[in-house]
């Protein structure tokens, strides 16, 4: 009998020791423990060391206060143009009030998912298929707005909602692919035509500039030639004037006329020597150079020129 009583007290003592150890709570950061005393909410334990009253206080809920990502399973939705699409997404939520998250709703995760699905269906129902793919931000913003309103009661905050996939039926996908291909081909043809047009414009501009450059070059060449010819004529005129002046000066000097005749005789002989296959007309007797020059009245020209240079005032006296 004593052994049974000792065993009972031993079990009671063991249970007491276990409860004492269970009453010691070490709460980590970003974690909240909800404590009830005799079935009624008592307090919320934050990060740190806590000691509870055995057999009276009990931790009924442990809530993680970090941001949490919850997958929204795929669901079928109908657009405004009666096209069925499959949509799924992900919700990023965080507990802001552990008490409301525990006592305000049975399962806030499932409630947030169900509300996100119904809101997504209602928003997509107002959009045509083409805009459904373009208005992802609009859908996400509307879901976040609705969940925030409910989150105030549930003690949670919805940071964002992202749509992962919008999948239309196979027939619609094939039609969309054909439409995209046709649009891509149209843009390629348009780009090719624009490139060809620009190429022709560039070639015509190049030909135009080439013609202009050629004409300007030809004009400049002719101007240069004309200027060169003018310079040449002026140079010849100056040289002729200088030669005439020098000849006149030589004829005024003593023996100048004889020297001039001698030089002309040498040039005549050199000219005759260089004529090999040329057809020319000569006097009957080539050796009679003196009579040929007399026929040209060269001596008279030289004498008159000399007289004019030696007696320039005689004409005024006669007058």
C-alpha cells in the first residue's frame, strides 16, 4: 500500500516538475506567444525570457510576425469577352496584431487566399482578354486594397499581391501566336520598306552631291585654266615688250644693227638645218640670203627704227 502511495506522489511530483519547466518561456525575435489563464486571454509574450504560473497560465497560440508568402492556387476566370483564363498568384502578408489574428478569424491564411481569388475573378470579369495581360498592376492593386480592408479586422497587413500566370485556352493561345506573328511580319515589312526608302534617299543624295562636286570642280578647273591663260598672255606680252625694248636699245648702240643681222642669219641657218621631212616653200636660190632679206625690206625696217630712236625731235622740227 505504501508503495502505491509513494508511486502516486512520485507521479504527481514528476508532473509538477514538467509543468514548472513548461512555464518557463524563451520567446525569439519576431515571434509572439498568446497566453491564456484558465481559458481567458491573459497577455502576449514578446521576445525575451518569461515565467508563467504552472497549471494556470497556458500558451495557446504562437504567431510568426515576419512577412509570409502564401501561394494562391490556380483558378478559372472569365473575361468580359467570355474567354476562360486560368490565373494564379502569390500574397505577401504579415501579422500586425497577434490577438486579432488568433481570435478575430479561424484561419487568416485561408481567408486571405479565398478573398484574393474572389477579388481576382471580379476584376478580370470587367476586362477584355487583351487588357487582362496588360493590367496586371491594376488587378494586383485592387486585390491588395480589398485585403487591406479585411486585414484591419484580422490583424494582418497585405504588402502586395503578384499574379504569376494568366493562361488562356489552347485555341486562344494559338490565335494570339498567329496574331503576334502577323504583327511581327508587318513590322518587318514596314522596317524593310523604310530601310529601302532611306537607302534610295541616301543614294540620291550621294549622286546629287557627287554631281555638284563634279560641276564645282569643272568650274574651278575652267577658272584656273582661264586665269592661267590670262597670266600666260600677260607674261608673253611682257616678254615681247621687254624683247622689243632690248632690240631697240641694241640698234641704238654702235654695231648693234650688224649684230642683229648676224643673229638672224644664224637662226635662219639653224632653222634650215632642222628641216628634214617638212614641206616648205623656199626661194629659188637658198644661198642668196642677202637678196631674200632685201626682199623682206628688213634693212629698211631696222634703219627706220634706228633713225627714230636716234632723232626723236626731228618730227617736231619739220612740223
